[in-house]
């Protein structure tokens, strides 16, 4: 069974996935922590259920090098899925020092990362979790089957927007589900594309993250 490729991201109502003025100690920028409150301090039972269902339905994770570098201190060896220890494929120009017992593997471009993730996922979902550059590359290449957006109740007013120049042409979305909690509105959409549309492997093989970080 073919894995479903899902781009999963938390963002503000005004479309930012990072706030302004990010630093190594505050990688989400000013106010950016509010974007992920639905998995932390503000999480409700429904938020917990959605997260557990997503982890249970996934077989592999893909992220960019910047997301990896920023998140490794909190992820540790187990990665973003904690005890589930799903394999994480990091798109990167270079391979950093190994994390003892870590779930991380490294690929030079999105095509290689996706091929490896398909092999590891066993037909379960492949979750692309950012950052912005990696998400845009997958979207432009027509490799995303569904969008999973977690919209936090905040206007950041600046930072990094997710969907600026993300697509070469308009894409119609088909709503799969909408779940509203106090912490976020969780939206799930299928990417509606004409039959046969999408990038061939030869078209995507040279795409990688800018400067080794995404």
C-alpha cells in the first residue's frame, strides 16, 4: 500500500510558522511558542487525541536541517514522536555528528528523503513537518497528498510565512476534517490535482534545502 504524504504544520492566523527575531535560544521567534501550545500547556483532551492519532497513523517523518538543529535539544534521541521512535529523515547538505541511539537519518535532497521514508513507513503516513523551505519544495513538486494545518489563535504580525511563493499554480483543496479546540483549529485537506499532474523524479532530484538548513 502506498503511503500518504502529509505536510503537517502549526501556524498563526496570519500565516506565520515562526515569529520575528528568532535566535538559537528562541528558535520560534517572538511569540512563536503560542503556535505549539496545542501540544503543550494549552492542550485539551481532543488535542491529545489528534496528536496520538497522527503518531499512530504515521510510519516516518521528514524535516529540514534547520528544524532538526533547532529541535534536537528537546527531541533527544527519540525524535519528535517520543516513545514511538519513528524514523526521521533529515534533508541536509551534510551529516552532523551522530546522536547515540538516535532515530535520525540524513538525505541530500527531498527525492532521496521521500524514497527512504516510503521504504521505512510500511504503507503508513509520511509526515513532513517543516520547516518552511522543505514544505515549499514538496508542495511545488506536487509530492504532498494532504495538508494538516494547526491554526493557533494568535496574530504574530511578522516572521516567516508558510505559503509565500509556495506553489507555482493554484491548487484546489478538498476538506477532509475540521476540529476546533480552545488551543487551535485543526484543518485537514486533500490536495486536488488533475490526473497525472506532479513532478517526475528527474525533476525533483536536485532540490535540497538552502544552505543546508530549512
